[in-house]
């Protein structure tokens, strides 16, 4: 199932292929659209259609579940990021993004300065892919929620997360569940979170940790909801 949502709803009468007179107004992005439109997911086409028909300013969230983006789909999405002036939520789940797709997303993700919720889950980013995503986080200072669960992240990727979140003063929730980070990596992240006054939730279950390991993390964050089961 794929979902793409806009404030006020998407105009279902927007055609999949736009009139030449409209797309000529935005030459480089229009050329990209014309070249790759046959390969685009309907959700991505909808975003481009809204842009070319001057309705993109109303888009506040993008949610795409269980649709294959891969490297090309990630690139087509990244091309439009700089135009998303009011986007507050981006949720990509099970899209086959992997490392190469993460690299494409990271080229412009940092321009979406309005983003408050960022979920990239079940996408096999690995440590290298999460490094690309984390390189954007310091530019997204309005972020309140981040989820990088189920991405095959290890201790190496945890280092990138730790380094990236320190400047996110508005962060309220972080989810790194179902990875391979281990006690050492999770505690390093928790140590950074400890100094964040707005934090309410830290989810780190299934990261090759014993119950004793989990308890040691909870002690670092006594006033934060911690889920490790």
C-alpha cells in the first residue's frame, strides 16, 4: 500500500501527464520529470503534479509504505525536496531504499528545514546508508521524532546517530529498534539523549542486548519512556 498525503487532500483530477505549457515553467525539474515519469510510482507522480500545478505549497506530509523506491525512486523524491516549503512529516517504510537510495535522499533532505517527523524504517540502510541520512539531521533542527528502526544498523551506524542528534534540541522521540547496535552503541546514544530536555521516548528493543544491558540504559534516562521488549 502506498500513501501520499497533502494538506487539504490531493486533487484527484490532476492528470498523470501534465500539459507542456505547465512543465516548461520549471525547466530542469520538468526535464527530469519527462525523462523518468514512466518509471515513477503514482505517489511520486502526484507530488510532481502538485508542484507543476502550483499546489505543492500545501503539502505537509509524505507517507509511502511498501512501494519499491530503490535508488531511482529515491532520486526522484530527492529532486523535489527543495520545493517542499511546508513539509512536516516524511515516512518511508519498506521501500527498498538501501544505501544507494539513502545517498540520493541525502543530497537534498537537509533542505527540508520544516521537517518535524522523519521515519525511514525497514529499508536496509546499513551503516553506510544511515551515515548519509545522519549527515542531514543537523540541518533539520525542528525534528521532534526520528525512527531508523529495522535498517541493519550496527555499532558503527550508532556512532553516526550519536554524532548527528546532539544539536536537535526539539527532539522528543528516537526509535532505533530492531537493529544490531549492541549495548555499547545504545549507551553512547543514550548518553547524548540524557542532556536533551524535551526527550520523552527512546525505543531500542532487539539490539543484541541482555536485560541487564537494557536496565543500564534505563538508568541513564530515568525520566524517559524506554522500550526494550
